[in-house]
C-alpha cells in the first residue's frame, strides 16, 4: 500500500477544496433564474424580489465592416449564457462628469440590454423600455440612478439598452448611403434602439412580459429618441405608449436633426480635417480609440454627431411627420424640469443683467424684442429667473412643448403633461440649482440613494414614490391616475391645457405660460 506523505495530503486537500469551490460556483450559477430567448438561454441573478438579467446581446458586434451599418440580429449561442454583469458601454469621451458607470468600460462591441423582472409574477406584464440621455454622445445602462430594480417591484418589466454614440452612432458619409440599399446614412444609434425594441417584441413573453403593452421612456437625448421612434414608420407596432422627459426632435436649438445632404458634406469635411482621410474603407480600418479621441474633449466639444433626416428611419423631419398625422399615434406623457438650464446660468461668472437680456432679445428676435421682454421680464426681481427660463426653453423645454402641441393637433390618443419642480436638496452654502436638467431620473427610478452626497428629505422620497406610481400606471393603462393619487388631468384645449406640477405638494392647474410658447413657435417653428 502506497504511503501518504504530508505533501501529498496537502495536495489532496487543495484538490478537494477546489472541487467544492467549483461545485459551489456551479450550483450558484444554476440556482439563478433562467430564461430561454430566441438566441439562447440566459441565467440572471436574484436581487431581492427582482430577477435581473444583464448584458444580453441583442445585435451582432458593430465592428470591422459592420461599423456604420444597421445592426444585425445577435448570433445564437449554445449552453447557458451568464447574464449577471452589465455589458460594456458604447465608445464615448469624457463629456459628462456626473455619469457614474458600473460596467467594465467602453467598447465598440456594446450592443447589449438588461431586463429586470418581478420575481413573483404571472404573465403579460407591462414592459417599460428605457432610453438613456447624454446628447447622443455619452451614456450607458449601468448607471445606478437608472437601475430598473425598484420600478420592477411595482409589477412591470424594465428593459434598457446600450446604443451607439457620437461618431460611431451618427456619422454620415455618401459611401454609407450608397451601400445602405435605401440611400440613407447615419442614425445607427436610433437603429440600435429599434433593434432592441424588436428583440423585446420577440423575446419579452419568455420573461413574463406582454409584447403588445410596451412603453418607451427616455430623458434628454433619450426623450429626443422617443419622439423620433414615434415618428419613424420602421417602429410601427413595436410599442404602444411613450414617455418623454425633457426634450424632443422638434425645432430644437441644441440638437437639430439636419437633412442627410447637409450632414454628408459637413461630416466628410469634419473627418477629413481631423484625420486626414475621408474614404470609407480607410475610416473603417482606423482603431476605434483613434476615432474616439479625434472627436472627444479636448480635441472637440464631443457633440459633433447627432441624428439626421436620413430618408429611411426618418422619411421627413419629425415635425413634418407629426403635422401630416403620420406618427405612430399613442398615449403620450411628457414634460420637463423647472430649472433645466439653471447650472449654466447660475454658475456662469457672467451673470445675466437686464442689459444683456435686452441685447440678446434684439439679436434673436429683432422687431419682436419688445414682445419677448414682456414674456421674460428683466427687472431686478425677475432677470435671473427670466434668464434661466429662456435658456431652458431654448435648450430643451420648447422642443418638448412643440412635441405635445404637434401630437395634440393630429393625434387622437391622450396626452399628459408635467413639470418637475422639486429638485434635490442642497447644502446651505451650495448654489440653489433647483430642478435642473436630469434631476428627475433618480425620482422616476426610485434610486434617490444612488446619489450618496445628497441629504434627501421626506418630501423628495414621497415625490419619488408618486412619480414611480404615475409612470408605471401609465405603462399599464395609458393613464397615470390611480387610487389614492392626486388627480392628473389630460392635456387638452377643452380642459384648459392642464399641467401636473410635480412638487411638494403635487398639483395640477392650467398652463399659465402658453403665450410664451406660442410666441416662440412663431419665431422658431419656421
């Protein structure tokens, strides 16, 4: 009989320990929730009363010859794919300092999505598909403030997708139009969103969701995207309700959707000036990092590329599609924040004055300057407020108003309008920025605690609970109202254009700024 030496016993002990560890890890993986999708089985993880499936591919990697092409369906896999970590965010530069990601980093191979499902549920749950903001230049699904866990606890399935950004998502080139088969180029990021919606339509029933009760919702560029998906004939039937938070592709002064012909000339010159090449094959051969660096700070401001009127995803401009009644008609809930541009105005060392406001009025509105100054008063008591209001209107508020106005004229489904007024609490010695741009995201997702540096008060938590209920009610029924909630009237001319003011306390009353937006429409919606 062979003798067991001390060293051999140690080796046996290590081997046994390793086998137990492998068995434990295998058991932990197999104990996670599993779902069979059309491309393969995924294993998610349990997060309290919610099952999370993270980083599921919804399209092929848009790399190599697939760069600047419409997304192709994801390839099938064998076995069980672990879906417990976020996929990498799409390539982007350092544009926004407040974005805190939980993924592994940026990659050109980034077309994944996440699904949050209530652990105890039946079938045919309403589905909410989130589209993040970031000026079409930044963003990702792994931010804690837009984690779908808490919304899913309210009996809905939440989905979020990564989509291509910046030069990778919105570059326009005549060779791209030629090879497309429909003489269009750009909008690859919007086509990514469309591919994710198709994935939801084909797979969400396996998670317990209802593919015929899908709501898309988004903030800033995500809200622009919602309005564009409503306008696109390619998205017909893929969703039934829409929520827009701050922004729309309507006469936007900050994110204009330009015609394909304009963008072809501009984009080719831009890449040629920056990179010294303009042929498509050479541009596709460039390393992704080199492309990114050429169009990121400090080489550029980071917002060189955005959606265009490509003749395919958008056959016409979004306002023209709505004006003709060709949009995907559905219930719409939309609005903006009271102080969208307050950081830009308040933190600017060149504080607005009555003189500067009057000078800008003369520059922007010429013979209508006096009318402008009646709507944005410049006396000492109001000049700061007027400066914030006008900057907010120019930036994002007017475009959102114009979206609802367009839908009210040619659509037949209900519209609900809000204004978010209760911004995060601030320290006594900090600037009072109010309800600034993006401040509502944590409230909508029930993720106030993701912002560790804010001393949240009870009013904030109560409003977050209310907004979560409004949003999920709307996703469920096309109506935000429900038992025990303050009544939210529809936004109609017969009802006096009622707006729900999300504040402490929340209340609905007539829009008292309609004249302001009608004036801007005469100047900007030309």
